[in-house]
């Protein structure tokens, strides 16, 4: 029996399945897209659908000349926010999500900490909750963690823009 066939039989016997790249793909798409002021609903859909992640996006006051996108996604708009970009995916991948979120903040130069507003409180499963100043009138709140999802535990990553 060949080595590859032996491994295939062993994997099948143990019930193991290959690890999906979807969590890494979703976390990378979040980091590469959600911090951009030029993200639109169409671009968000194009970036997140191929990853298999659930996503939520609204932008009531776009930075560019794009049309506003109303909040009609997974959750209602958070009071005081004018934009949300969120991805969620099955499984417990909090460390991976925190790594990609902090890398995304760094890549966009969002490093001026401000206090997290009262509208955003840590929930069970929170791994990262941070606020960064975007400009004198706006801040971004990044929230990463795990929570119950449609298929068991899910990892979520979101950033919301608030008027200061």
C-alpha cells in the first residue's frame, strides 16, 4: 500500500477533515477592506462572499461620492454610528481574528487610542475592544470575539465609525 493511500485511509478512519482556509480568508478580507474609508456595499460583498463569511455593512455617510447604504444587515445600527463593517465565521478563531484586526489597524495608520465609548461594552467572548481616532470628529471602534452563531460558536470582527 502506498504512503499517500495509507494516510488517506487513516484520515478517513479518524474522521478528520482538512482545515478550511475560510477563517483566514475572512479575517484577511476584513483587515484589507473594513478600515478603508472607500469601502462600499458592493465592494464589501465582492470581498467577503468568496470567503464564505457572513457579513454586515452599512455606511450612512460615505467618504466618497458613493450612495449611502442603509443599515439592514445582521443587527440594527448601533446608536451614534454611521458605518459598520463586520464579518463572522463558524468556529473559535479569536486569536487569528485579533491578529488580523490589529494588523489592519496598523496598516491604515490607526494608532491613536481614545476611550471606548459607552455604546460599546465588552460582551462575553470579547477578545479585543478598542477605539481609535480617525479625525477630530470621528472615531472607529473595533470589536473582535466569539459568540453563539447559527452553527455553534462563531468568531466575529467588526469596526463601527462613530461621530464624536
